[in-house]
C-alpha cells in the first residue's frame, strides 16, 4: 500500500471536526431522536482519537474455477458469492465515473470523511426530509471490509448495523485508509466488494450476470444501471415487476449526475437514457449439477468429493467446502476432453439414459493415476420431486413403496463409489490378481494345470448351487466344458474358472486378496471387509478370483493401469494443478504412487493379459480362443485387458488398456443388483474398445516392455520323454519318472492304436515339476506294429 501526501492542517482539521461532530452530527444523521443521547454525549474528540484505526483487509469470497486438463475448458465454478476480483485498469471508466456519480460526488476531494456531507445530512434529516447517511465511498469500503474480516456473526452485525458507534468507527478507519491507499485502490476495492443483486458480488460478477460481458466493456447506460443498484439491490432489481420502474428511475438519475459532473456529454447522456433495460439476467452455474448438459457431472462430482476428503483444505468437510467456495482457486483437473467425449458418445450409441441398466465407463492414465474420463448413461442432476422424471425403482421392495430409481437423473457416485454405492461384482476381471499373486510366488506364466469341467476345491462354503460333496466349493467353466491343459496365457485368454480357482488355492487366497488391495480395490461391503480382514478369513475366500467382491469401474481401471505402470500403483486423482488467487501453486493432488509389485511381475502379467483382447503375447502363445478378441483389430495399438461376467450374466465388464490409457466398462443395474436381466457384452465391449480407439487415434503405437528375466515367463524347463504309441500306464510311468505330474487327458486323432498314448500336452518341453497330460489315441485301425517293428509315423506325439 502507498501512503498519499496529506498536509498536517488538513488531517488535524478533519480529526478535530470529526471528533466534535461524530457524537452529535452523525448520531443525528442516523438517529435524530437520539442525537443528544448519552452515547452521543460521550463521543467527543478524546473518545474518537482512541478508536482503532488499523483496518484488517480480508479478501472477500472469490469464485473457484474448475477447468479440464487443457486448462482452458471451464468445467464448473464453485462459490458462496459469485465474485472474481479485477484490477481497476480492467474496469470501464464509465463504471468508475458512474459509481462516483451515484454514491460520492466529492470522492476525489475529501480525505475519507465528507464533512460538508455530514453537515448537510444533519440539516436535511433534522428538517424532516428524506434521510441521508453521508457515507463516503471510503466509509462504505470500510464497512464491507469489516464485514468480510469478521470472525463471528456478532462482528458482522456490528459492522453493518446502522448505529452512531458504527458511523464513528467507519470515520476513523476511513481517515486512516485514505492515508494508506490511493483513491484508485480504494475505488478498485469498493467495486470488487459491492453487492449488485441477483447473486452477483463485485463488478466482474455483475457484468457477467446482467450483460454477459467483461467490466472493461461496460457502456454508460450499463454502468449507470449497475451503479444505481448498489444502494438497494433488492429494491432496484430490474428483473422484478416492482423493481423495474425503480431501477429505471434510479439509472436515469445516475446518468444525469454523470452529466452534471462532466463525466459524459449531453449526447452520451441522451443515448444512455434511451437505452432499454433488460428484464432478464444470466445466473451463473454453481457446482456439479449445473454441468449436466455437458455430461461432465460425474467427473465434477468426483473432483468435489476428492476435495472434501483432503485434510490439507481444512479440519472438517465444512471448512474444506468453504475454502473451495470462497478461495478463488484456478483448478486444472485431469479430465481429458477427448476421452470424456469419446466415452459419452460411445455410451449414447448403445444404451438410452432412460434404461434402468447403467453403462459406466472410467478411464485413467497409467503411471500417474490421473482420471481422464467418467461417463454414464445418466444425467448428473437431482430428480425434481415436484415434477419427477425418474422411473419407479426396479428393486421390487422399493417399487412397492413407490420409491423412484436412479434413472435418468442421479447424483450418486455410480462410477467411483461412496455413500450408498459400494460397487458391483465384475466377474473374471479379478483373475488378474490371482495371476499376479502366482507370479510373485514363483509360478511362471508357463505353469500348467489340467482344468476339468468342474473342479472340487478344498474351500468350504455353505450348501448351495456351487457346492459338491456337501460342503466344498466346486466351480465350473462357462458352457460346462473342460479346459484341458492350460497355462496362464491360455487360461487367461479363455477365462478358465477351473484353472484359476486351483491356481489361487495353490498360491493362497489371502495372497490374492492382498494383491487386490495393493492394486487399489477397496472393500466396502461388510462381507468383503470380513473376508479380507485376516489371513485365515481370506484363505477361505474361494470365489474371490472369479470376481464376487464389489468393485467400481474406476478402481478396476486403475488396478489394470498398475500393470501398464510397471507395477506402480498411483492413487486416482482428478487434479493436475491448483493455483491460488495469489498465483501460488498448491502442492496437492500430484501423483502419489507406491510400488504394488515388481516391474518383471507387472510386465509378465500384462503379457498374459494381451491374450483375451486379441493381441499377441511376446513371451508365449495365447492359443486360439479369446474372450474379447475383436478389440486388437479395432484399436490397432498394443493393448491388454480382460472381460468379466458374473453368475447369470447379472454384470458384464471389460477392461482394455494401452501404455497411455486404461478404460473399464461395467454394465450393471445400480438400483437392484439381484435382477433377472442378462447383461450383454455386445453393449459394453464395443463401448470400451471404441472409446480407447477414439482416444488413441493419431497417437504413436507404443509397445509394452518385456520382463528382464525369462524365468518368470517360462520358468525352468525340462524335456518331456516321448510316449508315442506306448500304453497309457507306460506313458504315465515315463512322464512321472522324469519329475512331472501326469494324468490322462483327452482323446485325439492319431495313427497310434486306439487306447494307446498319442502324445503329450504340452509337447516337447515344459516347466520343471509341471503338469503333463497324456493324450489318448482314438486310433485309425487295428494295424498294430509287430514285435520289434517300428511303428508307423504318428499324426501327433
């Protein structure tokens, strides 16, 4: 602040006159009936001089603006008072002159207190004419500053209540302010703090609300209208029937004052007076429901919930919300406009927002945790109880009570979880956690298991559809077929349940649950919490690998992104940068990453995860069957991922990732998860792969890294002895003598006699102590080789 030059005589005179008149004149101006009261009598020069004069300059509440990742596209704004401060040089001279004409003709002449004005108000009020307050712009600025710096409701009352004491305080502060600030800074502060009605505070907001323009572009007529409203924003509100004529009269009065003071020419005044006043205003959006039409609401809400969870913004959620709505922050979020639009477009193509089933897409960047898109076939807005649009809930219990569902309008965090949203069962996408746990515990990708049609596990569960032998969990494969000899590449590609349950059993279910937690899955339901609470409890979670735990699309997108991030799990964040109104960068929201698994394990697991989505593994063979094999041909970039389906197709999911983006899609019924609909992969799969395709179009193709050691992929290999045309018993004996586990496999076409060994699966070599299946020949005749004669060349070995 710069001190202005004041001569000693002027200061002394001002203090003397104010000291003498403050108790009498000011009291009379405000309350003629009590002009000679005890309070007035005490308000002499000594009392006046002893009053505080150092004004605490607190910032008025400012708008916080939230932008997309480009830092240009405005997503939303948060505020208690719609206000954004601007410099005086960015405010039209018309507006500067208009406020002086309306409120304080002598602004550039007095030293904070207009003594002539005080005397004039005293005489006027005593004569019974309309009341005058004699407050200068500086005194009004003091009043607003005191209100905004108040730390309690009583201080606000003291700062604004019309009493002689308040007037005296304002005078003392005003005289001091005029010593410390230039007239230009006082005028700037006043225009940035003044209320202009219709939810606008400060000249920037008023320009936006009434004229949708910047303050520097205000005309004479517009400036006069805004200046006229400061005195009584409600009474002079041009949008109301009673306020319009008063606003018109008051505006024209201000224009005349501007003419009399020489601020405008007669021609300018005539033109301004002839200008019509609009009866409508453009109220600014506030919060996340205001961006429903842009389909950014779910991301906006995720940001808002994230902000409220950050201790750095305050001790309580109330404090954090106040800081967001008054701090004037510029927030650059992680939302990618291209990814967000692609997600929304691909959802809209495949499912209506009036459908009770929800198609949810979440996208996240590997290695940073930056959330790029959150979209659903829902409008993020509250359903209007007076004019409801939502359908009756699909949950029978709620439907009987006429409770409405969450479609097409909802503010529930469907994609991210929170509140009543605990997540959804996603099915076989959880097999990735078993894959990682197995790799961490020394099982290479080439590790094979003979996967039967139904597997009798050692997990004990309550009797039900998935039990056998009374108490044991016995999963089966989709279609009821055996999986055969399967390794991690082929088992993941074909999603063989009877491969992954025994693999989890051998690794330890508690280790698989631990991987899921390290990769960011949050157990929200009581059942999940109980089963994941201890090693013993988790050890009996037999169906965990098949995705019976609740999860959200964002969680699972981030879990798979951990593989592409070389094993680094990054906490999801909606923020890239936060800048304060003082242009200081706030160190909150930056990537927070921890190592969830080793780079070699992550790369090996990702190699197997290329198989389900039609890509080729770099370290092994995927086999011929892919659960979402069309994806690679559509996207055209190196990708990985996995599809998932729950019992009776109550949920369908697909996750596909590249080096730069991972997209997870769920098709669910958020209102009633025990529904009877069959969720279709024909809906969710194209929505996911087309979204990733749209995002990657034009970007360079980036290949995934290989593990540093081949041991994690193929393990320690051993040759399998030849068994061609041997008896089955003999073949088993040979294989087991070589250190492998052997069993009888499927029948195949072969030149060997029927019932003999046609060969082995796998063929040639496999992992040390691994599994070998003896394939049985169907035979092509009874021509057996004579003793000592070499057999005919077989079709398979």
